C-alpha cells in the first residue's frame, strides 16, 4: 500500500514543511503532518491515538539527527482503519522439470493519519 500523501502540506510561518523520520514496525518512514501511512497491523481500534517516540531525525528548519533517537521528539497520529492489502501471488516454475509452486500473501495493515509532530 505504501504512503498516501495529502495534497495540502502543513507549513510553518516561513512556508517550510516540517517532517520527521520515524521507526515503526521495523521500517523507517518519512512523515509530515496530514500524511496517511499504512503500517504493519497494530491491532488498534479506529480513532485511537498513536504515539511514535522513536524519531530518528526531525527537520523544522534545521535538521536534528538523533543518536539513536531525538530527545523529546514525538510524532502523534490517529488510526483511520485496519485492513488487508491485495493478494500478492508468488509463482515459481522450473522449465522442463514439471515443477511448479504457487503461493499467495496478503499483508494486514493499519492506516494512520499523522496529526502532530512535536
């Protein structure tokens, strides 16, 4: 599914769009306020609040990089819904061997709207 970005980017008084790089479910995501991102399944109800405290970098005019995380930085979000992606079919065939393998996979995800970067 990946990242669904909002067309209206939230900017500060100087017109600069603040962003953060967070670590969630073993992956790194670049997020801005208003972005809608699909994370691995978290098992949360819709409208539930989510906090990501593992902020690797924060850019609010000047870039702040953590060692390993930025002190006091928090990214807050709100769960929109949970769902399943389209099926990915893995098909392997070895020619002239009469050997075939077909498997499928559907990823469970939690869709989250980023509400605040603090």
